[in-house]
C-alpha cells in the first residue's frame, strides 16, 4: 500500500485518493490496475512541470526523475508509435536504438498537438500510465532500478511518485537495454 513519501521537498498522497490530480486516461487505468496502490501523486506548479524546473525548485534528484516521450515512424506505409520512458538525466536514443526497435527508416517525436489529442493528456505531463492501446511502451532498463521515481501524471499540475520497478509492470511494457544515452 502506498504511504506518504517525500521526494525532495514534495510530499505525496495516494493517487487513488486524489484522482482529481491526474489526467482522465491515467485515472481510468489506476482505477483498475492491480499495482495502483503503489502510486502516489503530488501537486506542483504547472509552470514547473519540466524536469529541469522540478529538479531545481523541488530539489528532486535528477536520477529520480523520468521522462516519457512519444515517437513515431513508418515502415511500408504502416505507422509505428512508441512511448519511451528514460531517466531524467538521460535522453532517448531516438535516431538509433528506438528507430531499430520500431523497425522504421526514420523516427521522430510525435507532433505536439497529435500527442495531446491521442493520449488525452497535457503536453509536458504525458506519462506511460494510461497510454492508448496499441502503442508500444519502451522503458530504458535503468528506469525500473530507480527506487522512487517522479514522472508525469497526465496533467502539468502534478506528478506521480512510485517505485521504478512498478513501471515495468504496466500493460505491454518492454524493458530495453540502451534505450537512452
């Protein structure tokens, strides 16, 4: 069961008790996901949602943060989309590793407006929890090793806090060596 945790200067509440602080698709998954009891949420200033601001203002260690980026590529006319989760102090290797995993010739970040529309989440708050069915979910192998991870909640005004290992238990999650550099 999720208790009250502190990460930097942030103190969390159980996410299931504060579904008002997460995006609608995130809340939908949390209501049915057997591991939701391990997920906390903390309210933040929406203007400080990016990783660098969160680290600086809330004194969260870089290595505790995780980012979720959405990429797409095409092969033989078929589009392939993946959400990639990497530690906050790294970047997804989109031009090599992700491109090869998706088996596409060219890979790029999904258009901002389209990512928001298809996820039902706010840009800057997109999270692997509650992603559209059919998208691949790629986790850098270092993410599940993070004791307590801070990641988007589907909105810019909060963050989720959970053990990194729980992210590897998300439906369809693939743990990948070398996803980030």
